[in-house]
C-alpha cells in the first residue's frame, strides 16, 4: 500500500494519480463481480420462469423474517461504512476506527443469521445432494434446483462478506498505526466501494430468493 517513506507508492508521481489509479482498478474489479453475479442471476431467472410453481413453493420454506433482518443489518452496515469513509476524509482516526468496528460487527451479525438459516436447511434435508428430501407438491428435482441456486448465490455472497471482514481488520490495523489522514484515505474509500457492492448484491438476492413468486401459493 505504501512504503516507509509515506503513502505514495514509488511508481506514482502524486497521491492524486495514485488515488485515480486505485479507483479505476476497483471499478474494473467490481465490473468482473457484476458479470459473475449477473450470470447467476440470469440462470436463476431463466429457471424460475420455467418452473414458477416449484420455485415459489421452495421459496416459501425460506425464513423471510431472518432474510429481512439481514437486509436491514446490511443497509445499516452500508451507513456505518460510509461514515468511516467520511471520517477518513476528515482525518479523524477515532471516527474511522469506531465505524469500521461497527461495520465489522454488523457483518458478523449477518453471517451469524445466515449460519442459523443454513442449519435449518440442513436439519430439514433441503440441501441439494443425496440427502435431499422434499415432501411438498412440487417436483423434487425442480425444488432442488432452486436450493442449488440459493446455496450457490448466498454462499458466494457470504464468502465476499468473510473476505470483507478480513479487510476490515486490516484497515483497523492501519488506522491504529495512524496511516490515514485527510490527505490519504484511499484504502478506506476503495474498500467502501467493495462493501457497498456486496450490500447491493444482497438487496437483489433478498427479493429474488425470498419474496418473488409467493403469490402462487
């Protein structure tokens, strides 16, 4: 990120040039993430269109309240992350640290709730594979397809959350070392973009998996 002589890396002329390069790189990375999740969303929509009754019935076995709570948790975490970026822009180390900690705690709450949801699915034998069991009216194969998308998409999202937690710890460490100031806060802002992206992905996952199609039943 920076050498012992300051935040400016040796291959940049100015902090502004370094900031613009970091921002361009982050947006390029986020575009690849959009394509990855976009492919999953497209596949899900195609199969949901083909098997609307089965997907609706399977969706009704998801806990909409836990999903809704997690949605609120992530929205609040986006706020705390934005406040951390704002504190960094003003060079307030205590503010940066406080809001990064809050963001990490909220991310932990989200993952904890997701573990509870997953445990319910394992208990009810709704995990795709040899142990999958379905006693509803819908075709078991189509229902298993829904849960395949559910675990892949929410699991991939959870992996991004876990990575984000590690990066938050890294930013806290740098904050404690007083690496950020009003003149240099690039890592905090770039991570903020990543965290907001992860939150936005969930904003799409929640209605697609938990809400759409419930009127069929």
